[in-house]
């Protein structure tokens, strides 16, 4: 079955409901049991809920995995996966990673003796160098946030697999429509479903898919024991959002290409980062391991002041954190999405206040261009 059809007809695995074409919301915490020693398929909604199960089965099929799991946020999904590890374990992590992931690793899981070793995972030699006998996993974000640099998932997963190290991929930016990490050898895929999977900026949620049954059993245990589950109403919203994932991303990606090309040529713009541009250093790799570069762009203006001014001058693009919604959202990573990374580390990674990230929405390109153009040119830094 083609991906677009799967979005509509994936098997929910939860039985028939009078022919209803949308999955019912099972707004229930507990289930009547036939006898004290005979509970049915469900007994308590932390352990399992039919609406959640429909979502979990759907994402598992979309990622071509063994099983899926829904959590109360992307961070809950990430933290639950990190509960696979124990004191003394090390995890090699992409150095260009989401601020919240950096924070939970360096300020919370470090308390339990789990050590994050940050490395430039786009360079496989750096990954090999970071691996020690204590390394239990490699955690990748590709394309990375905010620079959209690309890690070769297959190459890293091969190195990891040879040493019985897990490969975990945060697939939030591309979704299974454009990138399927399990097919490239990864063991676990994570999503902030808050972003493209929801697609409408109205749910906070997280998803995990494992490649194998043993890993699924471990995550299932953690999900029930740790308890950071997603409620049935939010599961339903994600099921609804998923149906239009392909058409949304297809359009957002098309507009992103046009915008990136336009930004790249604009004299007020210092540098544009979009893996779909032939000028991007990872253009070839991106083409090889994905079926598209997605809807995220970053660009640098000439001064931090101009970036701040630009964000004030744009008219209908929203300024905020988050991404993947139907509306275009602009972020200044240094002060917003990546503010939880200490300044020195941020600057080391090139995340200055001149950098702006765009999550391209469903507005028409001509309107976005016009809005950006007037905002860029209101206070030009380039002498005319
Ligand atoms: C937003 C985001 C997260 C965290 O997800 P929440 O749903 O906000 O908890 C993790 N990874 C990436 C790449 C994100 O963009």
C-alpha cells in the first residue's frame, strides 16, 4: 500500500464500530471485568486504551515498525525512551539537537548517572571516536535543529549495530512521509507529534516506534510503569491530523523550496540553510536518504538587531516556538527554542541571535514572500 493510502486505511486493530469511518474517542479510565481473575483486552487506560491503541498501531505501520506508543509530549516520549538506560551508560548524541533534549540529558538524566556525549554525528569518524565500551545508544536528530544538517542514518546504524549499540532517531522534522529511519537500520524512532503529525498547532504529544518485539516489550513496560501516556482526546486529534500529513507536507515542502531559493538570493540574508538547496553541503545525502527536504528552513541575517527587527516587522507569519502547523511560524532559536542551552555552548554551535528558523505553513508563497520582503527591507542593513 502506498504511503498516502496508508494514512487513510492503516489498520487500527481495534475492531469494528458500527462502520464508523472515524475512530471513536474512548473517554474512559477503567473497564468492567468479567471476573476478578479475567480481565479483557483492556483493564485501565494507563495500560491501554482503544483510541490510543488505534493511534499506536497507525504510527507503527507508517514507520514500518513492530509497535508504536503514544506519550503526553515529545519530551515524555524522549524521556521514556531514555528510561531504557541505567547508571554508567553513555549515549552519543547529535550536537545540533533540540534544546529540550539537551536539557533533559544534561540536567535530569545526568542525575541518574546516564552520560550524554555530544558529537557531530554528520561525521561518522566523530561518532566512532565518541563510542566507548559504556556506549549503549546513538541518538540522532536529522535533519538537525536549527541548521538542518544531515546525518547518514544507515552509516551510523551500521557502526552502532556492529557493537550492539542502539540507534535512536528523532524523526520530528521529516515524519515517516519523507524519512523512514527504521528502514535505514535504526532501532527506535521518536516524534514530537506536537509538530507535523498533529499539524494544526492544537495538541502536545509524543510517539515512539520500535523495530523489534523485545524493544517494544521494554517500551511498553516503561510506558505503563512511568505513566506519561497521551489521553484519548489528544490521540484522536493526532489520528485526524495524520490523515492529511501527506498533502500538508507536500505543499509546505513546495513552498519551502521556493522561499529558500528566494532567501538565498536576497541581499539582506547572510546565509540560508535548507537541505533541498543544491548549495547545502548535505544536499546529496538528503536526496539519498529522504524523499524530500521538508518544510523547515533556517537563515542568518547580518546582525542580531536586524533579526529582532524582522520578527517585529513580519505581519502574518506567527512568531513563536513550535513548528509543523498549517500556519508559518518564525523562531529565533537563540532566545526561544534553544534558550535552554547555555550561551557559550550555543555560540559554539553557531546559534547566534542573527539566526531565524522558519516552519513553512500552508499560506501561498507569494503572500509569504511579500510579507518577508517588506519586513527585510524596512530597516535594511545593506547600504543602497
Ligand atoms: C518540539 C520538539 C521536541 C519536544 O517535543 P514536545 O512535544 O514539545 O515535548 C523534540 N524534538 C524535536 C525535534 C522537537 O522539535
